[in-house]
């Protein structure tokens, strides 16, 4: 109790200094939390991927399509339950900054994605309308779109202006699911290609393959790829997660830089905090020597310094952690849909606590050791 | 027939202490032999650098000699480890410093209570003792004041209360009037005399103020680390 009283009073002895240090810690812990959340958001798609889905693409590159004839052959592989077609459309809605993913998909595509929840009536309406499309809830909310609206897209890969009618809005089964994409009928795209660019008809971007047992993913992948070995379009089959991660890997260096910056922020505040604690301990050398003179041991003095450092870090870090979720919500809003999943994970919160704790301990080590070791006579002389 | 003399409270034999400055060893005290009786009020006088504060620090157990023996209350404190010395000081020695050395974040009451935090006394007993001691030094009405709300003389009286709160065997005072005006200094000296006379406390005081030194019963002159002319008794 006495120790706590002394820690509290020492911590707020120089109010301005303490408040500035707390503010620094707050900003550092908050920045760390936001940067970690950015990294998490980058991986959100991959981490939400199902282990029961494989993706088969052209082994040369994603830019090269596969023939439609592969579909039935893939379906014949042991362990395969469903095969759906998907083509990246890459259209522009109003202006390029309004980017969102668009896919031309076969009608069984949604069967492979039980995490997308669509009402039966809307699904039926979509299947009835050749120009119908499905959009996710996040996308609908972002642009204020609703059922029956016409969604015009300017094609970049597939030229022309394309108009789709929104027939369904699907939700995610939970908050971690990204629902910021649009799907429309692969047949509509293919028929248009037959009329306008025959050479590009009957081509599939990727096949999404449903399997009966995720444990057999590797074997099924090998068997699919074996079917097309030495053909004109060899395939590469991998899990959906590996497929998603290959996109994330393209921005590996950016993510690494974000990670480094997040830790640099913590290191900087650690240095600031260590300086504050060293300054405080130096100013109180004579007081600590007096306490030693009266019979208080080095361990008590070390506890005083560690207690003060941890208290300041707990206050600054605590406020920083408390502000992370609202700041993340604001960040998500300001980012304009670049990060559809931008929620602070439990792991990030734990890391923030660990960082604040580490700063508090690291900042106190040197002053505590120095104070514990100082000779009383030298310490008392510091008053003069 | 004379009654046998009681053993001195402080027995110092051939005590030496020096400091290393660069590659040179600078002697501060050499060959000090001295006895201080229980209940004595001794002033250590001498010019700056004569070694009086060093001698006081050695007697109080906050510094260690290079050689010689130093017995306080029959215990050779030179053989104590740092933690044994800390425990010994907490029980046996009360400290009064020139600049009071009060904790600025604690009130007068809390400063006086500080040494009692190392004892097993309960809160009620501590309160009783602190209030009584602050009343003895005339600061019963200033208990809740922080050091910066007190005058120099008042701060030194809080320091005196802190020094006696554990009822130590020995009180050491390093220039206790050095930072005070004449009236406050007189008050502090009168208080030390009362502690010595009425409560029988053994006091060793370092001073270079001859007026302060005359408040003591015995006077020891130090010069260049040596005792000059033995112990002068008041009235001799």
C-alpha cells in the first residue's frame, strides 16, 4: 500500500512530463495496433479461405485461361464434389477509384461458398435473369446499392459497357467474411464473347474445385494436374488459401515494411520512456539514497522505479488500446472500402498489452539497477 | 571504590578511510581511535575536507572503512553485509541531514512515519507514535503539510521527528543547522539538547559552526583526517 502510494505520487510529480510521456505511449500503442490491423486485413481473404476448396489455374500464369473442356475432366477426379467456373472481369464502376472485385461465375458457384448467405428468392431471381448479378452486403452499403438497381461497368479486359441488374445481396456468415464483391453469369460473358471476340470464348480463368475431404487436398491437386500434364494448358492446382496467399505475396515487401514500422514505433517510445525514467531517477538520487539510509533495501527502490514505469505504461497503453477499435473503425471508413475486413484482432490486443509491458520493464531496468547499486554516500552528495 | 565504567556506545580503533581519485589514493581518515559514551552529545568540528562527515558516515553505517575496527553497541558493524547494515541502521540509527532530505511527495506525517514502515507496527500504533513525535517537535498542526509548505526550520524539525520515531540508540546529524537562519538553528540545537538531556539519546553532530558545537557536551576537532587534541568536554 505504502509502495503503491509512493509510486502513484512519484509518477505524477512532474505532471506535464508524465502527461506527455503518456500521450507518446498512447500514440505508439495505437499506431502499433492500427498497423498490425492493416497487416491482418491484408491476410483477411486468405485466412477466410476454406480448406475444402481448391483452385485450378493455368500453370504458366493467372493471365492465361483454361479451356472449358477441363471442367468435366476435373469433375471426374476422385474426391472432387463440385467444379465451378470463374473469370476475373475487372470492370470500372463510375471511376477507377471505386474498385471492387467482379467475377463471371457459373451458376453453381455459390454452392461452393456456404459462407455467403443468400435468400432463396433472390437466388432464384438471379438465376432467372441473364443480366442479373449478385453483390455483397459491404459493397451494397458502400455505394448505396439495392435490389433492382442497374450496375453499369466499363470493361477493361472485356471491352464495352456492361449493365447488370442487382438480383441478390448476400451477407457473410460472420463478420470476418469479405462481402465486397460482385458476381454475374459466366454464360452471359461467354455468349457476349462468342459474338464479339470468338477467340476468347469458352475460356475459363480459374476452376474452383470442391473436395469431399480437406485432408486429401494435396492428393486431389496432384491428380488434377496429372490429367493435363504435357497438354497445351497445363494446370496448377492449390488450396484456395495458397492461391489467396500468392496474391498477398506480391505485396510482401509492403507488409514487411508495415511490420517493421510498427515495431520501430514501439522502439522509439521505449527510448523516450527510458529517457524519462532515467531522468526521474537521476533527479531523485538523493531521495533514493535517503531511503537506503533509513533502511529500505535496493529491491524496494527497484520496485519503486519499475512500479512508476509500469504505471505510466499501463495508463498510456491502456488508453491506446481502448482507442484502437474506434480508430480502426474510423480508418476503415476513411480507407473507403480498401479494407472490407478491418477489425482489431484479439492477438493484436494481446500484442499491444505485451508491447506496453515491455516498454515499461525495459525503460526501468537501467535506472533501477543504477539506483540499486549506488553508494549511499554518493547518492546523498547529489543533493548539494 | 569507583564503579566500573560502562562500555562505550561507539568504540573506534585505528580506523582509516581513503578514496581513489584516478590512480591516486587520497587518505581521508587515518588512525582514528575514539570512544563515545552512551548518552553523550558529541560535536565533530573541523574545516572542509577534514574527514568529519566521513567519520560520521562510518559510525552511522552508511560507508565502510578501509581498515580498523568500529564497534557500535558492542557490534562490529564493519563486518556487516549491505543488507545487515540496512537492517541495523533501521533499528539503531536516526539521521538528520543538512538539507533535511524529506520526501517531497509525502506529508510531514508520512515522512515521519517512513522509518516505521520497516517495522511490524500496525497502522494505529504508527499513528499514535507519529502524532506524539510531531507534537514533541511542535508540528502537531502541520502534519498534513508537504515539505514545500514548511519553512526550513520546520522541515528540520520534521527530520528530527523522523530520526527519533524508531527510538534509535544513536542519532547522527550532519550540519543540522547549516541551512537554517539563526533563530531556527537555535531551535534545532535546543531540540537536540532536549533529546539528549531528557530522553538520553546519544547524538553525534558534524558542524563547522562553533556556536552549534557549543551546544554539545563534547567536542572533537578533526584536521586532515586526524583527531587534534583529544576530546574536549564542556566546561573544561
